[in-house]
């Protein structure tokens, strides 16, 4: 049977039902892939060793971020993200000489806010 554009199934057009079926099949396929361990996101451009080398080169002061990006074949934004990850890793291990596990995180208050009673 050839369906026309104005065919409906109840009060929903056939195209909407078909789109829902495609969406359900896609979600089911992703669920199966994740269970098998095959569903991964985008892979990083640099492995941890390359990232450490990149940061070391930048800290040496011999190269600019653009030059390092060109050297490694990545964009400058990737270089900046690697630098940010390195800084976060360095500061997360200790703050004021204390291990991270001993530091309690308190929410910051707005300036001028009063304390709850």
C-alpha cells in the first residue's frame, strides 16, 4: 500500500510514528553497544605522554602556543586545554600543603550576603 502524506494513524501522521521508531531503535542500539563496552566518545588528540611533553615544552619558554600546536598537529585551543588540565591536576593534589581529602569545600557566599540564622 502506498501511503500519502496526509495518511494518519489515529491523530498522528505516519512520519512522526516512523521517526519515533527510528529514535527507539537508535537508543536500543546505543544501549547494547554501551553494555558491550563499545560506545565511546571522541578520542583525545594527544595521549597523556604527549600532553606532558607539550606542557614541558611550553614551560621551557622556547615555543609559543601556536608553534607547539603546529608541532603536535593540533589547534591552539587543544594546547590551552592541555595547559588547563595540567594546572588543575597540580592544584587538586594539594592546597596550602594539605592533601585534597582533608579540605572541606564550602559554597561561596555573595558579597554582602548575610549568614543564615
